[in-house]
């Protein structure tokens, strides 16, 4: 039987370390979570939400999938979105993509990958809708980078179109949707400057994508 003993040892060390720094840390967290942020990011192991913005457990509600997609029929993502907006009442939703995304790259290859090809079809559709601008870039890496950015913007739009976000704006609640991209080669985040805080701004963003 394989038990991953090393990970349990690391866990005990981490918990002791956290407790040494803040004796009430776990007690406080066990009573409630009140994160201000919902993070929708890629499953890529190199893009751990809480760590790259240097926050602590309890501060970000997280949903991750391959290539950070927000699909209107994805019950998992929609449930996270609804819970975050209506129950936790987060103030910010961050869609974060990253350069060097395997999902983006795989979507543009002709190779078959099995089940995941159905998921990647959403990225192929985005590519088709932006084919002219993408193919005006001669270098493949630049094309991947731009597609990663456009993908984030499209997902920001999808978040804005959800009932939960529309209802929050309708009731006058302060809720912003942000589009960011992370560079795994230097650990830095870039704001794609597509922040939307109300219905009018979401229409303006649609025109820019
Ligand atoms: Co990725």
C-alpha cells in the first residue's frame, strides 16, 4: 500500500508552522470563511491561486479547470460562481489565465487527445472567432500568448453574462470581474485591463474583444 507518508509529514510541519505564527489561525478559519475573492484559474500545477498573490487560506474561493474556462452548461463552475456571489458575497471575481498553457497549445494542435478534445473545443471556437488577428502574428509563441489573453477576456464576458452576476449588479451590489494573466517564466501577474463593475461596462468590454 502506498501512503504518501512524506506529504503527511509536510502537512504536520506546515500546520505547526502556521500555528506558531498565529495560534488562533485554524480556530478562526474553522468558524467561518469570508473570502473577498473568487479565483477562476487553470488547473496547471504552476499557477496556485493563493500562493501567487501571497494570501492565506481563507482569503480566496477557488475554481480551477483546464484553460480557465467558464462554460454556461458547466454545472461545477456555475455552482461555484453562484455560491461565491450569492452566499459568500465576494467582491471580486478574478479570471486568471497564464502564458504557456498546455490547454491552449493542445487546442491548436491537430493531434487527438481523447475526451479533453471536447473541452478544448471551446478554445478552438474562440480561435476561429479571432482568427484574423491571431494569424496576423507570424510567430507561434506570440499567437499562443495572444490567444491566452483573448481567452481570459472571453471568460470574463461569460462570467458577466451569468444570472448571478447580472442579479448582483441589478440589486446595486459592488461586484467587479477582472481578467488577469500570469507569466510562469517570472511569477508575475498582468492585469489585462478588462475590469467590469456593472452592466454598462460589460457591454463596453464586449466591443473590445
Ligand atoms: Co493552463
